[in-house]
C-alpha cells in the first residue's frame, strides 16, 4: 500500500537518509507514498550545516548547531561511509581518513544532490506541535513557516522524527560558577579555539566533546587544558599541557576546587557535559525519554516507538556508527512503512527492546560498545536490501581507532584506513594534523591532489 502520507521532521543526515531510502525504491520503479520533510534551518545537513551563530537562529529559534570551526572527523571516514555512495565516487580521488567538517558536509550533499530530494523539503519550517488522532490514525502536525511568519498544519499517516540529540545542552550547576570572571559556556556554543589562545582552560566532562575541544584548543595555542571527569577519565596519553583531574566541587572567583582536594586558577570554563534528548514539539506520550545510550528504551529495533507504531525515530542512539547507521535505520523504516516488514505485538517488542538493553548493560569497554552497535547494524541490514557491507571490518577499524587515540591523541588523525565499500586505500594528508591550520575544502582537496601526484 502506498496511498499514505509520511512526514519527516529534520533534514540532517538522518532525515536525508529517509529521503534517500524512499528515492532508491522509486528508482526501482516502485510506487512510494507521499512524503514531506520539514527543516527549521535554511539548508540541509543538520549538524554539518555549520553556523557561526550561537543562541538563536536568524528567526529567533533555539539554534540547532553545536559544530565548531577546525572540526575534523573524530573517527575514520571509512567507518561512516555510505554503502551506496562512496568517498571515491564523490571526490574522484583518494583522500585522507579524517577529513575536516566542510569535506564531510560536501560528501553528504553529493549523495542527496543526485536526487530531487530538495523538492520534498520545506526549509525554514519548524515543527511546533504534534497530536495523534486515534480515530483517523493520523498525526496532526502544526508547523511555523519562519520566513513568512505563518502557522499551518499537515496530516500524516506516519511521522519520522530525525531532529538529532546533540543540540540542547545538559547544563549542570557548580557552586560559585556564577561569579567566575572569565568566559563560561557549554560545548554547544563553542565555535572555535581562537578565543582561548594563551588561556588556561577548564573543561568539565570526559567524553567526545571534552576530548576534542581540549585537543583543538591545545592545537590552537591555549596555555593549558584541564579536563575534569565525573565517572571515568578519558585516559589517553596526554601531551604536556593537557591533563585530567577529578570533578570540580566548586568555584571561588577564578579558582576551581577539585574532588582530590587540589585547586587551580583558570581563564575560561567550557561545560562538555553532553546533551538532552529534547522534543518540544511532542506531547509526553509520544516523546522519547532517554539519556545518551546505545539502545534507548521504547524503540523497537531502535526505530519504531513502542507506544505508537506509526511514530518512528532515526538517529537517537549514542553513536559510533553514524551515516551508514542512519541509512540502515531508514531502509528498515521504509520497508516497515511499505508493509514489507511486519512487527510483532507490543509485548514481544518490549521483550526485544529489553534483550538489547540488557546486552548494552553488559558492555563495559569502548570495544564492547563497538561490538554492540555492529551487531545492531548487522541485524538491520539483514532485514532490508541496504547494500551489504563488511560490518566486521568496520568494527575492526573502530577498535584500531580507539587504540590510535589512546596511544597518541595528537596524531590519530594522521592514520589511514581502507574503505570496505570499494577497497580504496586512504592517503595520508600532506601535513600532520597538528600542523594543519587550514581546514577549508579547497585547501584540503588541492593538497590531496598534489599528494596523489607525488605518489604516482
Ligand atoms: P542532526 O545532524 O542534529 O540534524 C537534525 C536536524 O533536525 C537539524 O537540521 C535541525 O535543524 C532539524 N530540526 C530540529 N528540530 C526541528 C524542528 N522542530 N522542526 C524542524 N526541523 C528540526 N558524527 C560523525 O560521524 N563524525 C564526527 O566527526 C562527528 N562530530 C560531531 C561533532 C559535534 C560537535 C556534534 C554535536 C556531533 C558530531 N557528530 C559526528 C555526530 C552528528 O550528530 C551526526 O554525524 C549527525 O549529524 C546526526 O544526524 P541527525 O540527522 O540525526 O541529527
Ligand atoms: P556525551 O558523550 O553524552 O558525554 C557527556 C559527558 O558529560 C560525560 O563524560 C558525562 O560524564 C559528563 N557529564 C554529564 N553530566 C555531568 C555533570 N553533572 N558533571 C560532570 N560531568 C557530567 O556528550 P559529548 O558532548 O561529549 O558528545 C556528544 C557528541 O558530540 C558526540 O557524538 C561527538 O561526536 C560530538 P559521565 O561519564 O556520565 O560521568
């Protein structure tokens, strides 16, 4: 059955994967439902659509972006590569394994530009509220068209939420922080390391944001970087100038006090304390309530909302795999909506969710987490015609990446990997990552060409 209507909220990598999944079906000559996608920003790409703004966007909406200048991929690109559109196909040459932000954005756009996906997307349009009409078995969604300041509503048989979950800060309070004289911000508002040059920087949190913002600031000339952890230190081989400490207990002026009894003066504080899953457009009974974990509760196969089978979520997991995981979810979502995948009754779904959550509970190390997400993706791939790829090899690459980071956090981005999608061997970037200050697409590609020519 295809005479139904699908609404997609968000045109980041997850929302775009949903569009791509339907498009691939259409290309086979099969009918697809009526699709509409709504994106509050003026372009697609989600997090990868970088903005210099902080706080609110140009129409006064809470700003989505948490990306910053100088961000280079924090994992090998070979681990996130689309199975149906490779980096080699896009760039026509081999590139390094850890490209900068703009290069990854270009890659995302390359795939979607091959289609008429833009025709399905209404930009500058924010989902404000959703009701589920039991009698009609439809969602009524209220939108605001930001450009012309107009409210309107649409009805859908299925609703796909792809609004991301690294946008609304988790902003804990530390006693005395209100009197700290220097800059205090959350990682969400961090736009680049420049302003922290020569400063003594304190980062609170011990996950990806703390690790990467710390290393970026070190690279761009901060005087010192101190990372304060709550549960576990990151535990890399830190260079002189970066160190880890136990959690901050309180501040007195510019001095931070730590759990280990020590204290130290700082010039700036960045809270790298993670994000909240936030869905202000959804009522409580449709809202996903979870922290950042590998298997959020209430999502059958990580996608179908257990309390309303017509509500789907994409990309809500903590992420090792990203772009290709969103694809596998979108392909599953597509086939489910098209009636090709039958899902069991609620009790069985609940049991299946619990099985995965129990498995997650047993994971301890980074390698265990990678294995978990690898198994999850394998299951999804086995259910659809998403191009099969060697997920075990990708899993091995993730594990090497974890080791590379542990060994040397400053040069792991100089390592190169081989694509499992088309066998292309990445080439080293011409300049060591620590010395490369220009992260523009032009410079990156220009230099890669030189590198390639030299290699011949
Ligand atoms: P998002 O990219 O967040 O996109 C969600 C979209 O939904 C946005 O465009 C937003 O405007 C829109 N939206 C939100 N609310 C509404 C609404 N109410 N109405 C309409 N539209 C709405 N991943 C990697 O693979 N490699 C990396 O190096 C990497 N680095 C990262 C660095 C940072 C700082 C962050 C925050 C994330 C990073 N990620 C990285 C993970 C990144 O989140 C994913 O790669 C990817 O962007 C997630 O896609 P998404 O579509 O699920 O969410
Ligand atoms: P994460 O990965 O969710 O990590 C959040 C971190 O914040 C984690 O270390 C938490 O410590 C820490 N945290 C949370 N609350 C507190 C409080 N109250 N006090 C101290 N520390 C706290 O978020 P990230 O921003 O690092 O990464 C998100 C994405 O952005 C990621 O995918 C990257 O690609 C970029 P815990 O370990 O729970 O004790």
